[in-house]
C-alpha cells in the first residue's frame, strides 16, 4: 500500500475544480446578462476594474466610489450598498439583495434571467412626481430658464437607509 502526502483523492480535487469552473461560468454569464439588461455592454462583466464602474453606473452611485471599493474594509461595506442598489434598480427588495450576497449562485441568475428590467433611479414615483411638479411649477408660456426636470423630486419606493 502506498501512501500519498495528500489525504484527498485526486478525483475529488478534479471534481471540485470542475464544480468551481462551472460556477464561475454561470456567474460570468449571469453578470453578463445583468449588464445587458441594464443597457450596458455584457463584455464589461469580465473586465476587472471596468465592471466595478459599470456596476456603480447601474446602481446609480457616483463613479468616484470605485476608489472606496478598492479600500479593504470600506470596500466591503460600499460593495454591499452597491448590491442593494442594483437589486433595487431591478425592482427587488432587501431580501433579494441579501440573497444576492449570501446565495449568489442562485440569486444572481434569478436577477439575470428574471422578467424585470432596470427601473429609473428613483423608481416609478419619481416620474409621477416629476410630471406633477413640472405641470404645477413650470408654465409653458413662462419665460423661465428652468427645465421641468429642475423641479423633480425623488421619493423612495421603499425605505432604504442610504
């Protein structure tokens, strides 16, 4: 009987590598589709720093947050905020965002191939409020130099602490 320095059989290691590769392909395809649903190029999902910038754009966050995402502990916290914001942009709630964090092999494909498209940054209520305030405060006959969007407000559709 021969002994090997590793207590794990080689076929087990190969099976684990195969499962890991399959999961990587699934997540790449899911984020590719999420980017495309948001109107961004799908290939951006596989470009290291650029995918963070595109994710920030989809989430409606400022681009300078990419610097914060690169700082070790701060990046983790801001990454969670970005994931919650992306879920919100697709019309999902906090529970779905938690699923994207803890059960990402299930929830990322659900977001990618689910039926919902990206919603405007403030949700449906923003568009209604914009139309209301534009009709109330912006008279078409006035010579105001402000556009109707100047008076739009954003009312959150759900409670978000950020």
